[in-house]
């Protein structure tokens, strides 16, 4: 089984993007490409932004799109996350050939797919922002590469987020420090959502990524 991303509905920032670092936005379950695109004013200047639509339609009557099926409230199928990550990487191969650097920002399901894509192709992705999401359980061949290279990852979540199963939160809290240069923050009172304080922290993290790209290409 394979899934694919419809590039015709991808939203792009209006400014010329040639030669700029690219940030790809991955929405959550039941949303679509327009959801996170509204965060553009909170992002650093001087980067290109693309918001992609997930490849699946969730069961009726849920609106929007989904990256993978949710098989139960307590577990997530890592195979479905991997399929979605492979679809993202295929889209990246076609859409981002001229970008000097690629970072991913995902919310919930989008965060899980972002981290899985990093694990599948660590040489293709230079930074990940994972909001209200998790790292999928299980081992992948390139996990050892991440242990060595430790790419920058920002992981933000709320104390009142009751959507992500606690076991997956605990797993991610152990996995990320071992496989990334982790910037993590837990926001008091935040539910399964994004706060302005979190967006401020994301801005700082992505500014550091952009600056690192500028130094490499100078």
C-alpha cells in the first residue's frame, strides 16, 4: 500500500522562494492545508513556507484530512505513520529541489509524521518542530544516525493535552533526548492546541535554524 500527497493543493508563501530555507507545515487530524498556514505571521522572515494536505480522508462525519488512521484511543499504528512519512518524502523530492535546507513543523499527527520522516531520511531534513505530537514506537534503520548527528528538534506539549496517550508521551520523552538536540517545553494549562507562548518559542527555534543555514551558505 502507498499513499501520495496532492501537490496541486499545497499552499505556498507568496514571496519568491528560490534559494530560501523551506519550512513545511503538516496539519493535524481532521484539519487541512489551510489550518497551520495561518501561523505564517508568527514565523521568521526570510524563509519559504509550504503547507501540505494529508493524503487520507478520515471516516465520516469527520471533516478535513488525516495522515494515518487512528486504530484506537490508546495506540497508534507505526506502519501508517511510516507510509505517510514516505509520501511526504516523495513530495519533498519533487517540490524542494532548490531549497538549501528543509525543516518540518507538524501538529499532532503532523508532528508524528514529521519525526518519522526525519528518521527515514535524516540527510533530507535539518530540523523538526513537533507540537502536541510524539515519536512512533519501534526502531528504524537510521535511528543510529540520529543518535550520532543529533539534529535539532523542538517538542512542545501542554499539561492538559488528553489526546496523545500517556504511554506515547513517555516514550517520546525518552526517545527524543537520545536521538536529537532537543528543545522541549511543557506548557501549563495548555490543551491539545498551540499557544502564543509556544509560537514565540517556535519563532526562536526556527530563527536559529535559519541562521545556521545562512552561515553554511555564506
